[in-house]
């Protein structure tokens, strides 16, 4: 049995219950103490928040210092190790010939053509063997008069020196100059066998047929565009203005048959 002196002592298995003195001391204590023991009050989060702010501040300071050091040139530039690089192994240009020109370019025509060409095999499905290209070609054609072909006696001046007659060769059309900066492949369809063939033995010149068709159609369009007639008129006006400035009152320009 317990002794009489131990009756008023609390057992060691349970904590002490607060007394009126301890409650009064807590009421007069710090606010943090009240929040710690107040029923239903949330736990203090000031410590973790301050720690997170310290970490973020330190990281920001480190970034600023690193950028400042890099701006001074003390550290090398940080480059992408997988950045795209281009190596130019082209050979120097080789001059093959020089040709003296005596052309007077009197007109120029700019043309655009859409080439839709398809190469396939009969009785073979298109998804297996088919090559169709939709190409937009832009090119120019010059119309010129070759002064080197002016024959002897082509220029006749009157006895009084007031009139002149000039007989010129007919204007010609130059070669079609396909402008690759303005030309492009709009769409392309290729069969499965065509794609496999490109992987095994690709043809770097497979678009030459499309380019040649575009040039031929632009040349044909230039012939029907009246470009040579415009060149005749422009050449005549140029020579009339030139000779009249030299004192000739009447200038006649004619062209030989092409």
C-alpha cells in the first residue's frame, strides 16, 4: 500500500497538470509562448520561411556575381556544347574565260512560272513509286542589240550633216537567268521506293529536270511577250537622243531581219 506521504504526489507515468500559478505565468509571458500552448493555434512557420528567403537571396546574389564577373571578361564565355556549326570546304573560284561584250540591253522581262511535274510507273501504286514536284520558278530574260554585228556602211550621214540613218541588227533574247533566291519547291511527293533510293544512293541533281522545265517555259513566255519589240523602241529612242545632242536634226533607225 502507498504511504500517506505519497498520496498527494503525482505518479511518474503522467505529466503534471497545469496549476493556477503556471497558467498565470503563461498569460503574462511572451506572445510566442502563448502561440505555442494556445489551444488550436497554428505552429510557428517563421523559421522555415526565413530559411527559404535566405537560400533564395544567396542564389540570386551568386547569379549576379557570376554575371558581373563574366561581363568583365575574367571568365570565358559559356557556349552550347551542341551548337550548330558550319564548315566551308569550298575551293577558290577558277576563271575559265573572259568575253568582251558589245551588247546594249534595251529591255528586261521578269517572269514567274509554276512547274508541276510527275514521274511514276504505269500499274504501280503512287505510294510505292512516285515522284511529283510543284516548283515555283522566277527568272529574268534580257533583250539586247549586239552592236558588234553592225555591218560596214550601216551608218549613213547626209551631205549637209543634218541627218543620219543607222541600220542595226534585230534585237535578241538572252539566256534565261533563273533566280534561285526567289525560286522554291512548293510541294513534293515521293513514294516509298523513291525515299529508300535516296537513302541508299541519293541523286543531288534530281531537281535539274524541274529547273530546266522552268527555264524553257520562261524562255517561251519571253518570246511571246513582245520583249524584242520593246528593245527596238528603246534602242531607237536612245540613238535619236544621242545623235540629236551631237547636232543631227533627223535620225532614222532601222533593223535588219532577224
